[in-house]
C-alpha cells in the first residue's frame, strides 16, 4: 500500500478519474442519514437495531446477535411481510441526497457499484441501473 500526501492523492484521483480508471463502490455509509419517505436512511448498525426491534415485537424476546446476516435472516423469517414492506418503504425509498452527494455522483464515472438497499443513488443520478 502506498500512502500519498493530500495534494499528490488528489492529483492521483483526478488522473485516474480522467483516464476512466476509477470506479466507486458505494456502501451503506454513503446514503446514511439521508431523508427517506418516512424517516432517515439508517446505516448498517441502525438497520440492525430497527430489525431487532421488529423481531422483539413479534417474538417478545431479544435477538442476541449483532451480525447483519443473522439479524436480517431472522427479520425476514419472523417479521410479517407487511411490516417488512413498510420498513423498507419508509426508510429506503424516495431518498433525497444532499447537493454534495449529488455532485459526487455527477462526476464522469464510467461505472459505479452499490451495495445499498435504498434507492438514493438510483434516484439522484443519471446512472443506468443494472440489477
């Protein structure tokens, strides 16, 4: 791994971007706390807490794991389809990003990858979505 001073790092990023050699991968942190349909987009930790709350409401007992995959599996198994639908709709749809986020998305990316559940990147950019 090579560490660069700020100026050299910015110059390297600009060169890579101009040469179409820089492809962003957006994770859950990019849209976290952005306004959604009926709340704010949670980060991964926040999503886990929401899902555990729904699991508790259904089973009246705490779910001990904090592993996203385990909590998500229990959420999808235990919580009713209607409650799951409302959760995803309320916190992960109609996401409105800040101007700073939109400006970043408008850079001349040739490709971008996202592992986000929400629709923030798709609704606020000109990317062609491929699922």
